[in-house]
C-alpha cells in the first residue's frame, strides 16, 4: 500500500509538471537541472555543456534514432526558394519547444515520441522580409520564462505565447522591414525582460539591441551599436571620398543577430556586434567604425555600454564579429579568472577579462590565416593595424580596395567560424569551436551611390574560392593553445554541445551527426540523416532517460551563395525534421 501511494505521488508530480512555470531562479540555476535545456545555450553563460552522462564514451556506439518529428515552414519567400532549420530546441520537464524558419513555435511531448501539443503560427509575411534577408529564412529558437514562450519573427515582431494553450498573448513590433531590419536570433530573457538583436547590415541598417518589458511590452531601453557623431565612439566614423559618406554612421551596419550571454553577479549582458557597412568598401567609412566587430558589455537594466573590445577595426573583409560570447570562471595562465571567450570570423579565438574587457590571449584556430601576422600580446589588436591610418590595409595582398579591387584572404568572408555555437567543458577547461576552413576572393566596388532603403549596401562582394572544408577545434582555455582537431570534408555549419559523459556532439552539413571524444576529438559514433544539418544539437532527459536532439534541414546562406565551393552539397535536398537519439 505504501509503495502504491509513493508511486501514485510521483506520477501526480510528473503530471503536474506540464503546468510548471520556468521561474527566473530556474534559469539562473539551470545547471542544477541538467534534464532540462532551459535557455538557448543551456545556461546564461553560453557553455552549451550538459551535466548528463548516461550517454558516454563507453556506450555511445549504441546510440540510435528513437523518434523523429516533421517540422513545417519549409516554404520560401522573397529571394529564397526554401527555409531551413537553425534553431536550438528548449526542453522543460519533458516538453520541447521548437521553431521553424518562419517563426512558428511547436510544443511537443518528448515522453510521447514528440506528439504535438500545440503549434503557434504567427502568420509571418513571407515576401516582404524575405526579400531583404541576406542569409536565409531562419529562426534560431525561443526563450522561456514563467508561463511564457518568447519568440521572434522574421518580419520583426516579438511574440509572447501562453505555454499551456499556445495562444498568443502579446505582440510587439520591434524591427522595421521597410528599411531592411529583420530578426533571426533567439531572444535572451533577463529577469522580466527580453533582449532582442537585429539583422540587416548588408542593407545599410543601423544596428541595435532592444530590451522589452515582458509584463506589458513596453521598451526598457534601446542601445544602438553604431554611435551618432555626438556619442562616445562617434568620431570613429569619418568623412570618405563621397559627399554622402559624412553620414556613414547612419547606415553603418553593426547587426546583432546572434544571441548574447548574461552574468547575474555583474548584471552585465555580453553581446557580439557584426560588420560595418558597406561591407567591403572601408574607404567609404574611414576610422575604426565602432562598435562594429566588437563585443559589448552592457548594463542589463539600462543598456549602457560599460566596455567594449573591437576585433577587426575598419574591417575590409566582412569579418562579422557577431558570434556568441562564452562566460567562464577558469584558470588562464594558472590564475582563476572571470573571462569571456569568443571565436571570431577573423580566425582568432579570444579570451578577455569580463569585468574590464582586458585582453588575455588570442590564438588562430584555423589552418590558414593570412590577413594579419598575429595579435599584439598586450592589446589584442591585429599586428598589421596602423594607428596612424584611418583606412586599414592589414596585409595588403589580402585586402581589396579601390586601387586594388580584387584580393584573396584566409579566412574568407564566411569566416573561420560563423554563427554556429561553440561549447565549453568546465571539467576539462576545454573550448570547442565549429570551424570553417576557407579562403575567398573579395571584390571592392566603390559605394558611390547613396543609400536606398531595401537595396544592398555592400561596396563589393565575395567570389567563389577554392574548396571549403571544416573542422571541430579544441582549445585549452588555460593556455589558449589548440590541442586537437577533427577534420571534415565540409564546413562546420551546425554547432556543438559538450557533455559530462566525455562527448562533443557535432554534425556535417551533408546530414551526418557525430559524437566525438572530448579529450582528443576522435569520432566515436555517427549517423546519416541524409538531410542537411544547419543547427546545433542539445541533450536532455525525460522519464529518467537521456536523449540527444537535433534539427535537420539545410537552409541559410550556404546553398544559395557558396555551394560552388563545396562540391557534393548541391545534392542535399530541402527538408525539415527533428531527430531524437537515445540508447
């Protein structure tokens, strides 16, 4: 009888869990509940590390597909033939929340093979925003808080959906597609607010971060990533040869389309800022072009910039500095340090002191890097940066400019790493980077025409280069040295997750999902989905069983712009499927 009462009680507790609300305390302490995956990166520090170890080095070879679920939203719009899947699923108490490229949200019961609980369709306009989305019909996921599911749409809305009913409770228009602002990033929830980033630098927007009060949809703050002339950093946007370039800052880019991280002890948000505009014509915009290609440390309550660090000043390569920021309390050079890690498109991985922004180390993580000779060991500036020049050439042979309109640089404009996220293993103090091994020719075309809304604002563009491959690269955070590489025939376009079981899960864009040994990156398991993978994996537990989940459906920029440099990927067909693996 007693056993029956206990069993019944446990069952009731689990049944009531569908009504659980994700409190702010739950999010702050996400690592204490590894069965869930409550935020975009699993935790606010961006580790993408799971404490689960039921799936481990010893048994991972037994991993198999347990169930799949079709995801909608494959239809195209604007300049895109089809959408893709780049999202990170969130999991709370056995329920999974997934988005498609158009911003529909799907709630599934992971304990019932992904049975659909509800679908929220935001009726996103396909053609108008799709025509000014540089790099694919994408949505990278949701955030959870209380009884709310918070999401974005490509046409610029923040949407709050009731977690239990799937009904929309609130819509706030944040971005303006009429000037080519779109939203592809997942939101970051901080306390009772949602932080939103924007995309559109290729069309000459002025980037921003926006904080929305989730109680009533009101604005807490909006911080522009490109300063006005009378603001700090405004003097880094100077007059170029064209008369209309005096207002270059107004169309200076600086998108924020990858979600940031948050340190609750410092109450600071860390967010990456993308390339300046026009992308390839840095003579149009003399100066360092703050705060493009930078990490910003912002006061979470006010949006005030506390410090910044710029990776590639006056960028002529389209080295978009928007990638995620990973917060670690780790030994660096033998000293316990509060640091922020960042793997940049420019091919260098950085460690900075996250209280001050001080440079700690910087190391190339790609096989070939030729646009600069290295980084200054004290400042982290590229060695070929000229403080006496407003227009940077770096290594001249690698830089296209008006007198030399074509040049080839390594990495190419897709970067040594693009948006797919890194992972950090605190047990090993190891940083894992999804790498694009590439070189690319880029062409300078002087931006002589004045800005026109919804027209490309590029100042040139890339040309197909040699075959592009990829890797997963492991770095020792203490020393900043590369310790292992897992080479791939294709660029790494999906992202990573590391686990307590000594594994790093990754993927290939042709559809292969793999498990690697955390210590040496040797492949221990693989599975062919026969669909392109362009999304990061997660791991979670439900009903006492550990699972690995990943979305398969190649979209984004690669199939449209870069397929010529990756022979074989042209055979990958559009598809939208969630794969869930287990033992």
